[in-house]
């Protein structure tokens, strides 16, 4: 059962949060282990937990970094986790770390305790921690995870940077067009029609579109929302539709190549970490299938896994999958021949990471003038359609 609680810390500060407990007595005992005194506790409906927020990536980066430093300094895991629990401000993450402490006190390893929180620690995270525990290289694994999470955060920043400008300009253009069509054009329409001349085709089209927007503005607002809801529902309920949608994303004119490079970079970086931590190739490939975020690539990785299982070498298996570019296959072949597969994959990840940054910058320089030209053409069409007949009448009056 999940409880919302209000408690008092040792310093007298009020603390609010949410935690799993069997009953109110168990809740009080769990909070005691967190150096908190229960004030009130209320059981909540499990259905209300649907859609709760994920732990922000910066919090995970700080968690890995500080746990890495503590373990290198020889601090026991339980003491390190207790220190982190007390220093983290995010209440939900604090509860997750408290759950890790309870799991370890109950006889679990750190990786098993993390596996009980799949929404926070994904399979890659858990497998790497398990490998670090087995080989005695937990600090090195935590350091690799810190760098990987920083890299993912930077990659997400580049992706947002690419999308924010088109989204902002698109919103401005649509808003301005709606204002002109619904408010300005109808006022000019009566004036232009009263001039008693034949309207040119572009003006007739403009007035037709304006009449549609004035009469059915609610439909134009609801249509995009309903389309998005319908698309999301279809993708969630139909695996074939999701597969085709992922294939279409990879073939988009400007964003498709960038998305493909991001996926390959994420795959190479994760595969290299797993393999360097001592996880077998087949298990590493199977784990990466869950993090690529594209069903087309996931399907190709399954074919790679099957080919290697049947006795084919790594480079040829990736080549036969037909989705991975020659650079990836060549680096895999070199790494396989030299025994440095993890280093070869890190080189691939570094290359694509740099390429993604350059591609985002190029796409931005390409998108900005395209959007500017589009906005100018749209506003120019509206102004020409309205002012054209007026100039014609003025010209006839002068003659």
C-alpha cells in the first residue's frame, strides 16, 4: 500500500512525501529508519499514481557521481546511500533511495534493490551495477554511468534546441494567421466587395478560407488535438502501426538522419559500457534493444542477436541486418579482430555524438530561413489578395 505522509525531521523541519508500507505501523518504522517522526499518514488509491513524474536526469547524475566518490573513499554502500538520502531534495527520489536501503538491509544486493524500481533504474543501469558488483569494479561502473548520463543529458539538450525554434516560429505564424483570417480579413471583405469589381482567384480563395475559419474555428482547433490523440492511441494499441511510424521517422527529410545518428550513438555508447563491464555480447545486445527507442532498430538488433547465436561473427551479423552504416560495421570488425570491441564502439559513439552536434547546427541554419520565407509568403499572399483589388480600383480612377 502507498501512503502520503507528514513527518518531522531531527532538525524539526516538516517533511512531506509518499512511500510504500504494509500498514501505518510499518510506515512509522520505515520513517524511523529515515530519521523521521511520523505526524500523519494516509493511504492513497494506487490508481492515482498513474502517470507520476520520472526522476530528473540531473538527480540521477548527482546520485551516480556522489555514490562513485563515496565508494572510492571506502564508505560502505549503506552509509553512502543514507548520506545521499538525507541530502537529496527530490522527495520521490529520496523515497526510492530509502527503498534501496531497506532492500539491502533485507539481504538484497544493490543491483537487486535497484531492479525493484524499474521506472528509475532501467535494465542497462541494473545490469551494469550487477556487473560492477560481480567484478569488484563498482566505482568504475558508477563513473561510466555518470559520464553516460551526462552525455544523454547533452544529447537531449541538442534535440530540444533543434525543435524549440521551429515550434516557437510555427506557433507565432499560426496565431498571426488565425488573427488575420478571423478578425482582419472579414472587415476588409465587405470593403473590397463593395467596390463592385470581379475579385481575382487568390482573393476569392482567401475569403473562402476566412469564412471557413470564422464558421468552424472550433473544428480547426480541435482537429490537431484529436489527430494527436488518435495517433497516440493507434500507436499504443497497434504494434504494426508503431513499427511503420518509427520507420517513417527515420526517413524524414531533415530530422530523420539526425534521429538515426542519435539512436546509433546511444546504442554504441551503451553497448560499449556493457561489454567493457564484462557482460557477454549476446546479453549486451539484448539489453541495448530496450534503450534504442525505435522498433525498427530494435528489430534489427534482434536479427543481429539471432545471427550471433547461430555462430556468425559480430561484424557480419551487423552487416547482414542491413540497417547499420559501413562505419559501424567497419569499427566492429576492427574491434573484434584486435580484441578492443568496447574501444571501437566508444569511437563510433564519439563520432556520431560530434556528428549530431554539427547536424543540429546545420539543421538550425537551414530551418530558420525556410520558416522565415514561409511566413513571408503566407503574409504576402494575404496582403496581396486584399490589397490587389484596391490598387486595381485606384488605378482605374486615375485613368
